[in-house]
């Protein structure tokens, strides 16, 4: 898809004895939306700040819009965005904030009205920004980034604090920019945002890339998932599950620690093919399957697995049923 907007190779950045980025490689193509995810402190803001020229790598290669960037080599024109929230003057109105930016950077006044319209802030354009909600400030920050028709848009948690309507609007704006050929790199803690927006995703953990590639491939990294299975007869479904290879029963009727299980529901663990086999066997015995849903969504499960956490129904049950969890811990036995 088009040319490469960002090429990062082996980037390292230390802050004292904290290694914020430890040999990071990333590619972002023109016309794509690339998501950056990872736990708090993973290095996302540090990396995005470098793309905006706010800091420089200690070592490694950084190429932006075809140009090498470094301590004495500035980020080229055509890059816009923000990290750690947009910088705005609270006493000025939204329109005046954007006009002062446009003047400062030499953009036409008409670009201000375009940008306000794109993010849906025309109606409140003459209100002081000090009275704006977090979501409105986020949208204004996006408008500020759009002023100079950027070719690379760098946004640190742009959907943070947005209500569902605001989020849809921001998604629409980002989606249409990408369609027009703009490269977008965004960070988010929300897997549903990434699923709605991104074609590719990079997962950072403690300064290292633990996954980079198409979003669909990340979901496949989740491995065996826990599914809640509701049928017309939970006890019989459990018997069938016990005889199906590749399936383990996490909780079910008559078992302790099963906050998600009931007379009709059991929680089973296995791969997608094993789950297919189980369903066809259950249906084959004459039972009706009413629901089969992952206990943790696949993207979130992959995130947790790749960053060294667990996401299984036993944990969910622990959280939901602390008393049972204590008993399980005390005997040293967990149902797996
Ligand atoms: N200016 C700085 N001085 C010292 N340490 C810093 C500085 N900036 C970042 N760090 C450290 O570098 C690491 C990465 O921080 P960064 O802000 O990039 O993480 P993040 O992935 O954006 O986290 P979050 O999800 O919380 O926003 C952290 O350990 C942080 O404390
Ligand atoms: Mg951050």
C-alpha cells in the first residue's frame, strides 16, 4: 500500500537507568493506520514523541517520510500530531486556538474552519477551551494536527475520554485520512478502538516489540481460549466435552469456582478446531447449543498472553467469586 512513511530500525532510548526503547523496529505505510499498544510504561509515548521530533534515539535508524531523522536532522514537514494530550490555551476559544496555530505555522485561515468541521466542533468553536470536556479537547487536538494537511499523523491515545459519538467521529476522520493516503500511527489502551481502526498493530512490552503485523494475526496469537458454552443440558454437554480431545473443562455444573457456569453453561478451553469438533458432537447428541462466546476477546487475550499475563476463566471466576478462589488457593489446586 503506497510508500513507506515511517521506517524504524533498532531504536534504543534510555532515561538514566530506565531503558524506554530497546531495539525497536516498526514500519508504517502511507494510507495505513498502525496501532501501538502495550502496558503502561512500555515506551509508546517515547516512540511517538520521536516521530514528532520531541526527542531523539540514542542509537538505531529513524526514517520519516523518506528522510533520515536524528539529533541534527529535523523531522520533515508533513508530520503532525500530539503526545500526552494536545497543548491548548484554556483562555482562548477553540477557533482562536487554531487560528493562532495556523498563523504561527503559516497555514491559510480557511484550514481552521475545515479542521473544526472535520472533528465536529463548529458549534462550540467560540467557547473558551478551558470549559471543554476531555473528549472535546481531544477532538480539538486532532483538528490542530489536521491544519497543515499532514502526510503522517502521530496521535497518542486520541480516543481517550471520548463518548461513543465522539469516538465514531474521530474514527471516521482517521479512516478517511488514511483512505486519502495519510499514514497514521496511534496508541491506545483499547482493543476495540484498534480493531475498529487499524490494519496493523505493534505490541510493545518494556521497550521491546513482542508482536508487529496485521491485526488479524495478533488475534491468532491468543492460543487456546476459554469459551462459555450454553446448551439445553449443561451436564450432558460436560460429559461430551470430557470425551473430546483438545478440550479441557474449566468450570461447569457441579464444579466449584465456576462463577460463569450454571446448570446450562460450562466454560471450556481449547483451540478453534477443537471447539468446532465439540460443537458438532454436542449437536450430534441432540442437544441445542444456544451460545458460544470467548470469555476474554481474542485480541485482549493475545495482549495479555504476549505481555506475560494470563486471561482465563479461572481468573474471571476468581474475581467474581473471591470466597471460592480462596479455597482453591488454599488447597493449591486450580481447575485447568
Ligand atoms: N522524560 C523522561 N524521563 C525519565 N523517564 C522517562 C521519561 N519519559 C519516559 N520515561 C520512562 O520510559 C518508560 C516508557 O515511558 P512511556 O511514557 O513511553 O510509556 P507509555 O507506553 O507511553 O506508557 P503509558 O501507557 O502509561 O502512557 C517508562 O519507564 C517511563 O517512566
Ligand atoms: Mg504514554
